[in-house]
């Protein structure tokens, strides 16, 4: 259990390429496909209100990544055209055991939570080896290279875990890179991998012009 939220063995799954939900973050989503509108309607009727965000591992929805992250619907609103805006608050990552057949138009999966018990802690995870100034400088160069912007004042004020996890979610990384970041067991491991991806990109590893 997490703050009174039941971790069900079977949850609704939302496969979305390039979209990951990291521990102790929030993810806003716009829902418009009929099957996922039905999913949200069904999930809102359950006590836990959990949706499992998971990436397709290949073409088609029957091939999914092994690890996803479940979020609880903590806010939603309906637009005039029928679309839903929802906000998911991360509860815990999970390992997908198998897809469960049923009559819903969306996927449901049997999941195991055991590998990610640390996600249930209300306290931010610590990374004693994090050199924040170096990371921020590298991040700034990366974003300048791609013409991206952010609220640097807010970024400086946030805690280390929120900073790293938010950047892992928001930066324009490849889906497989985001998946690797999600699967890192520790914040330190995720930060090290993200650092490496930024450095690789800055040195032209993704075939873009190298910053001089």
C-alpha cells in the first residue's frame, strides 16, 4: 500500500511512445481516443484510480516494455469537445508480467511491484555524488544546442530528484533512452545515465552538429 492506495495486481495500461512517468513526478495528459476515454472513465470508478504508463517495445500495442510506472489520476477536466485533461501522480514503477484478456477496448496487464518498493517512499531519493553545478551547465549547453528553453529559476530551486526525473521525462530523448532511464533502480544511476546521454549528444553522438 502507498498512502492508502492499493497496488492492484491488474491495472489499465496506456502505451504511449516516448512518454514515461518517473518516480515522484506528475504527468499531464490529453485524452481523446475513444478507447482511452473509456479507460479513464473506468479507472475513475476504482478506489486506486491507477493507470500504468508503459512504452511500446516495438510496432503495435502487443509488444510492450517490461517496465512501466503507474500514476494515480489526481486531477481531470472535460473540454467542450469531449477531450479529457488529466494529471497523473506517480505512485510506483512495475514490471509487466502478462497482458490480461478482457472485454475492455484498452489493454490491461498483470503487474509486479516488488522491484520498486523504494518508489513508495514519500521522501525524495538522495544522490550524494550529484555535482549540480556541472549538471546544470551541461544541461544548459544541451538545451541551447537544440533551441530549447526552460524556467531556470524554478529548475535551480527544485530538489535533485525532481530535477533529474523531470529532465528525464521532458528532454527530447529517444524512446529507448527514456526507457533505460526509467528502469534505473536508483537516482544516482539515472543521473549518471542522463549525464552520459547529454554528453554524448553534445559531442555529436546523435549526428547533430557538435558544440565547439
